[in-house]
């Protein structure tokens, strides 16, 4: 599958790692057609630092691994999710807080998945995601319970945060398809 090869190439060229993802099941489902593969052992800091080598970046805290300890999925083994193939986060999820999404049992993207998605999209297009809106990474939490977000603003990729109960039209999660 072309997508799997492209992820193997990304990990080889960007992280210096050799992976065989041929056994990874890709959860394509309806309009969830863009895979994200999180390789075993990948960390937030490594993904962010790799993005920072490719384009201007800013983050609210220096050590993402330490300050964002809670994630719905972590790559203790390689896994894949799929998101909708769009530049902006899901309009269907605008005005919904992380608390709202949890109550509705909507699985949202983690910060690690969002970082990997940004890197992959930039490699493919030379452009960035979320240039008009903000992805609420509802599958992750800062130590205090706040929710990471990611977006392109003022010529840089930013990782910041919102409160769990924040809801705005421009603040949207990206739902994920899981196995």
C-alpha cells in the first residue's frame, strides 16, 4: 500500500529509523481515509523537534513528554489511526469542548498524531494544516488537565493549550477512526 510505504519513508528520512509497517492495520472507514502511523517508541519531543527542523515552531512548554503525560493512545507498539483528509480540523466538531467530546464518546486526535500529521502533510505539499482554525488535540491532556492544541499562525506552527471546557467555532478536534 502506497500510504504505508510513504510512512516508512518518512520515518527513515526524518527520524533515521527503519520500519516495516506492512503488518499495521489501517482503520480506513468512510471518509476517514488519511492514515497516521505512530511507530513504537515515538515521543512528543522527537516529533516536535523534527517539525522544528523543517519549519518555524513554537510550543507553550519546552518538554512536551513531561508536561503532557496523558494520551488516549501511546506508541508502546506501532499503531495507526485515520482522520478525514482535510486541511482544517473537523467543522462537525466546532464549538465542542474536550469535555463535550468525551461525553459524546468521540475519539479525538492526540498531540503526537497531530504532530506526525503536520510533518507528513508538509512533506507532501510544502504547506501547513489549520491555517484558519485550531486543532484541539482532545486525545491528550497536560498534567493539569488542560488540552493541547496545534495550528499554523504568524508563519509558525504552534502548540498551545485550552481548558477542557473551552468551545469556540475555530477550535475543533479531528475525530479518528480506530480499529
